[in-house]
C-alpha cells in the first residue's frame, strides 16, 4: 500500500499548496491513503468546518492535529467526524477521537494521533502507554498502523519511534514545521521521520510573517502572528510498503521539482 503524510499545513497558502499539488501527486505515485496534519489550517491556528472540507476535497483521507486542535470554536462542529483526529493522550473527556480505523482498497488502516510531553505545557497522559492501550484494541484488526507524533523534542520523537518499532507501520513527527532528513526504516521495519515539515509559505518563519517574529525577538513584546502569503512549499513523506520505499517530498512553487 502507498501512503502520503503531509506536514503541518499553515493557513490559506498551505491549503492552496495542497489543492494544487496533491491531486497530481496522488496520480503520479498511485497513492492509496493520505494523512495530513491540519491543526493550523484556519489562519494558522485551529480548524474550521470550511477549511476541513476544503482539504478533504483535495484528496485527503484523514486530518490529524495537535496543541492547536481547539483554537477555533468552529472545530466543535466537525470534531466528531471520523476523518478528524485529536491527540489520543489528551484528558479522557476531551472532545473528539484520538484514533480510528479506516477501510481503503480492502485493507484496514489505523491512524493514531499522539502528542509529546516535552516542552508542550499541556496536561497529557504518557504517549508511550497510550499507544500501548490503543495497540491492544486495534492490533488484530489493522493491516497498517500510522502514527502522527506531534511533539517538540526530537529525542522524544526518536525514542517513541524505537518504542513502537515493529508495531507501527509508520511514525511521522509533526509540530516543528521544519522537515528533517532522518527518514529511515527502523530495525523492525517501522518507517520513521522526526518531522515531515511545513506546507505553507516558503519565505516565512515556520509559516508565519517573518517581520512579526523578528519584532517579537527584538522587542520581547507579545505579537499576534499571522500566516505568511506568497509562494508555497509542500513537504510530505511517501511510503510504499510493498517495495519498502520511503522518500521525503519537497515541492516549491515556481521551481522545477524532481520526485
């Protein structure tokens, strides 16, 4: 089976990138299943019904999230949709689901959304133990298990990857908006990358207006960040389980991009 996971999509520019790149990419690579981290879809923070539907119409199967899941109140209109996930290790009464099973091409694909605890500042259960609990539920039902590990610290992401090696099909990190070059198959064949990266404005500071970020660093004053506009970068990871192919994808608007 062929999977594509797409890094944090930031605002209007990121959504435009997905709509322009994904349909042709799916056709070219014969992609079966697409997971996208969408916690920044709506003006850089949170998800709304319209942005969720816009991204699904481009060919996305599942939208995962992270610490910005509930930033827009409109998310509660869609949080029970099976195609959107929030981190499974949030407190038990948090709205939404942290994992689900999806049928595609005669196979059962489990997608699990987890969040790291290092530097995140949220009341989170242990993501390692949370995975264990979910794995007990799905291991006999799922043909493939995909995990979005939304975390700040690379060490925590790597530790988690090795912890679930041989149990998960793919572990991909999100949150930092910077694509790492450490994609690999772990010893027991779990595909792994520390961070898939950013889908949004290329000439930006992790997707937002660079002038605002610079001003905050210089003045120390609180600044409300806004997503940058302009040409996009589309970052993702492709996995072909049949042929053991794992490949980072980076497409910049207006440039010749080789896959």
